[in-house]
């Protein structure tokens, strides 16, 4: 397989530069050594990652609305203040966490970057602080789970390392097979 230099490597899908404050190619230039050649890079789809936890968000919103209803009932004297505090503590906290779960997954996916070079595999998290995990171990078996249309998928390899919800997972699997 012919290896490409980073200047000519095109992303799997065009990034929306107006919304992105992160220059992905600049991040990769900073992380790669002079002798490394970039074979592939990509990111998970934030909307797909958030959608997996959408039910938690909907249930959280329902719990939040229930707490608001109980609070309004206490304002009109239909329940006691003690009952309102009790329901608020029991239901509000899990409801709030349920609402935050898809938002957190979305933001986490937006700040995650995967890369495969001729020497290592990189897992880069850009926010809240930059964390770079390097994988140089044996790839071992690769498990590919594709979504219905096969456009995106998740690859699991090594000791439970994952490229989550990446575009063109089959192509990336072939790159990993040649990485061995």
C-alpha cells in the first residue's frame, strides 16, 4: 500500500470550517514526528454519538418537567414544601444528568480525533485539555460493526481500543490490517 504524505491526505468527509475552531491538520502536524507518515485520520460523528443516548435525554427532560409541575403545585398550595423538596432531590438530579448525557457525548465526539500513521495509532482528545494516547501494540483481531447503510461504523482492536462511529469503517479496517 502506498503511503501518502500529510499535505495530500484528504479527510474522509469535508469538515465545516466555519463551525470548527480546531484546525485538525495543524493538530496532526504538531503530534507527528518527521519520519511519520499519516495513513488516515477521522472523527466520530457527533450527532450519531449523541443520538445513542437520546432516550436518556428525553427521560431526563420528562423528569425535569415533572419536577417543575410539582414545584408549581407547591406554589399554589396543592402540595407541601417538604414533598416538593423530596421530589426535587429524588427526580431532579437524575433528570438533569439525563439531559446532559447526549450533550456531553456530542461535545466529546467533536473534540475527538483518530489517526493512523506508519508507526502508531493516535487517539487525541482536544477538549477540555489535549490528551494524546498512543497505541503501538498488537492489533490482534479486528471487530467491525457497521451501521445499516455501511457508511459509518465502529472498529474494535487490540485490548479494547476503539474507533467509534467513523466514516468508511471498512476502508480503515484494511489500513489497520496492513498496519500489523
